[in-house]
C-alpha cells in the first residue's frame, strides 16, 4: 500500500473542499498507480467528514445548508468547548464519515460524471486539516 498525507487549509467558515484533483495527482505519482485497486481517503479529525457529491452547481452549498438545518449551531449540544454551537461539529462525522473508498481502474478514479471526493469541514475553530490518501493495488 502506498500512502501520503496532505494539509488542507479550510479557513474560518464551513466549507466543502473538492479533493478529486489531489487524489488524481496522488494516483499518478504512486508506484502501481496505473493499476486497478482502491483509493482510501481518511480524515483523522473528530469534526470533519468526507462526501462524494457534485460540486460547483450548488450541491456543495445545499449540503452545508442541510447540515445547518439538521445540526444547528446553537446551545443544544452538551459538548460545549470552542465557538458557539461547536458541539454540532463533533456530531458531523456520524452523518458524513471521516473516510471514503473509491475504486480505481487503470489508474483512473471510477467516479461518476458529476461525482467528486469532498472534504466537509464545519469546524470554524480549526482552519487546517490533514487528509490521508492510501492506494491499495488490486
């Protein structure tokens, strides 16, 4: 298995960051990356997750709005350190897990036409995230 870790700057607001291009670059530089296998993406954080979705046509903003409706940033959360409503950020990975696995065929991600691998970070207290790509050749 070949693996690398990236640092992603998400800033001070809730964001959906498309990682698909970085994933492709990782595969291209991986020994055996032109083979079939699996790309596993892992976010080692308790307050962010990964999603496979369309970006750029409003779906990323719709996802953030849906998360705000489902997990409001208010005082209901028992987990209370950090900024106002930060407890909801700790619940996020139960809905958007911190991992995703994508098939790779001939070195190319087997994503659908409009699918992207996205980091979803609603935690405004931590502007930098780590993402690990691991490729397991078939």
